[in-house]
């Protein structure tokens, strides 16, 4: 029988961070069970109904795009969940079949997170069950552009030739196109 709702005093997790799924601050319809995933411990499970939800208190120091890592398992696949920052939906994530309730995979996505204190809520979308072991919120996505790319470092080409260059850094340039 699912338990909930609960109301624990929130402790804000400063991102980037890895959050164990069972460390939610509030929930409805969620159960905790032992996991066989690496690190052992427990996972959140029995996420089957569209009324199931759980949330975490997070503190985001910098507004940016963050990479989300979700450690999930599902015997037959599921519509998964919608992820909300406060009351704003960030994304919907489907859970593929992993071939068992304790066969774990990590799913990745990128979401915008605004600076400040927030509630990060997972709403189960029903239609198939799934388990969650942990969530990792990685450093903000950073572009490495502008960057210098040498013309001769291509991966593929057709119909071009290289020639020595006399510019300041030497090397090669594309001689004819």
C-alpha cells in the first residue's frame, strides 16, 4: 500500500549534486524498497499511477542549462514522469523497458534551472511502472565556442588538398576546393 503524503522539513541540496531517490522532502503514493544497484541501499519504487509524485528541495546557485541523470529501472517500460521546477513543467521523460525492476540504466537530459531555492517535483505519468535510484544534477552546460579549429583537422573530406601555410602558427591549410 502506498504511503503518503508526508511533509518533512526541507533541507535544500545545493546543485550540482547527486540525490538519492528516497531522500525526497514530500511525496504521495511512493514506496521505498531495497535496491540491487551498485552502492546498494534503497530506491523509490511502485511508481505506477498518475497520482504518484515526490519532490526535492534544491538550491541552484547559477541560472543555466544543467544535465540531469536519472537512474531508472522498469520491467516493461512506462510513460515515465514529468519534471517540474516549482509549478513549471521542464520536461517529460519516458522510461524504456530495462528488462526487470532492478535492471538499472541511466537516462540523460538537459533542462534550464533558474537560480534560487526551488522544489523539484517528479509526477508519475502512469501506464507502466518504474523505479528510481538516484538523480544527478551536473554542472551547468558550457559551450566551448568560440574556439579555434584548424582547417586540416577535418574528419572526412572529398576533393580537397592540403598545402603548407605561411601564417604565424604554421601548419597546413586547405589548398583547393
